C-alpha cells in the first residue's frame, strides 16, 4: 500500500540514484525543480522519531553528498533539504523521506514562511515547555553508528559555485542577518 | 545590524579577494551573529546544547516553538561540514522534533535546511529549522509543489547525476546502480550479508518486504510519550 515500500520491493519503477543497506534515493517524478531527489528508508517508518539513530545519520550523510552532486552537476545556486514529518507538515506518503530540492535564482519557488509575532510571555512559555522535554536529551543516548558503513567517509568537498562562489560568500557577509 | 553602502561593499570585496580561505572563514565568523550567540556574547533562549551543537528558539518563529539548531563550528553551507557534524546535528534534530511533538502536542514537524541564498538562506551560519506543525497553521508555503516533467528529462537527469554519484560515493564498478526495471519477480534487493553490525548493536533484521515491520521502540521512556508519537503516525489512516 505504501508507494516507497513498493519501490523498495521492486513493484514500482523508479529512477534509482543510490542505494545501500538502509536507504534508497530516487529522482522525484514530479519535482518542484528538475533533479529533486527523494531519499527514504528501506524499512517502513512513518516519521523520523521512529527511524533508528544510525539510519538517521546515514540518510543525512547521503543527503549531503547528493546535495553536493546536484551542485556539481546542475547549474544551480542552492539546495533545500526538507523533511515533512506528519500530515500537518504536508507529508503525503506515510513513509519517512528526505527531499533535496535544487534551487536557482528566480526559479519560482518560495518556501519563505511568514513569521508569527509572539509576546514575550508566549516565548517564555514555549521555552519552558520545550525545555521540560529536552532536558533528558544527551549525546550518550544516541545509538552508535554502525562501524561498517558501505560508503566510506571522505573530506567534505568544497562546492563549486563557479564564478558565483566568490560573490556568494561576499553577499553572505554583506547580508548580515537581522535577528 | 546595518546595511553596507556600495562604496564599503567595494572595499569589502577588495579586502576579501586577498584573503585565504582560512582568513575568510575567520572574517565571516567575526561578523556572524550566530557565532556570537554560540559564544554567549549575544543572548538567546537556549533549549539544548552539547559540544557540537546549540539549539535556540527562533525569535521570528514560523510557529510557537520554532527551533534553530546550529553547529557550534561556523559553516555557511552544509557541504562544508564534516560528515560527523552532519550526522550529529540530524540526530539532535530528531530528538528536538520529538520534544516539540510532546511539548506542544504538535501534529508534525518540518525540518528545513536552506543552502545558499537562492534557496532562501538568510543567515551566513548553517542551521536547521525545526518547526512544530499543526493542522491549519497557515504554513502551506512549506508544501513542496509538484510539477510534471517529461520522462525523457528524467532519464537525462539521471544519467548526468549517476556519473557524479558514482564518483562522489566512490562506488566500485560492480556496485554501480543499475536502473530498476519494472515489476521484478525475484526477491527484493538484499543488503550485503557479510557486513555484520556491531555485536552490541541491536539492529532490526526484519526485512522491509514483511508488511508488519516490528516497530523499534525509541530510546525514550514512558508509554505515554510513545502514544503521542504514534498519534502523529496514525494521522495517515
């Protein structure tokens, strides 16, 4: 019944780009931007909270590499990595996945949300509520990664943004964020 | 902070041209508000931190409880980060998302990364946005539009990408990904068996083809917490 499980089982055709023991990466057939990649776990998990830590690590390492591949292959100036976790977040297939969307200037896409103005009190409450649930989080509880990863780690490669690279860095600095 | 005048921009460009990548990074760091948040020079509402990462509340949130998760090391974009850092950040993101679901009874979360100005990146410090989501929260802007493209384009894209992928992942010739052909009758792809996981590591050995996957309990404690997560997963039904 699950589209991604069908792809894993070979019942559904897909433009497969990468595969290892945990995950599968395919081209999105109806991309927001041509070259959009979708990575999902081979095992059926609905939301990220259900995905074992080592698989989470693996999937995002691969996401980063594939993002680099998009940079180096397509004439793009950016990528978005988006996880829609739950129907309220726009998730349509009940199987955890990561989207990598290539981006270029004036590509007609816009994920820029409107900000909500919260009062100081509301922010304070949100902080307390969250902290009550984050106090127990500690790196020691993260499940260790498997030693035998199929894909060898390597030094992060600098992304070539062509001539735009220099400009990009400069613009990054000029556009000092207003916080 | 202030906008920079065109003259200053020119001067800045000149200055940056002569800098080594290391100097450039130092320069960026000095001018980075998020580095100042990390060092404590700028106050923030901290939610979580460890040796590699810091999570703070976004003061301009998309929703109440919107978290910014920052690597403590300054990086502009994700490809500049080491794999260890990336792996660590996203594990933390998983647990922070879980905390949001519990704290706000959120019905989901969006984990959002923008690499580059064209992708809507506004800060020069790489970060993850973790946004709690609710039904009808007016954030449909975060939905990913779907566009029809010709199948021939997909084929071309795949060919171009696969070459680079094999290079980047340094795949051996035999492991080159072959295109999946339509209905295969043989068994679904099996993971390579020689690779034994660490003995102490309990890895679900269940194969995905079994419809009823045993859900691995999260390393969290009470059943009540489990329930709230299951509720989110249940929303699909």
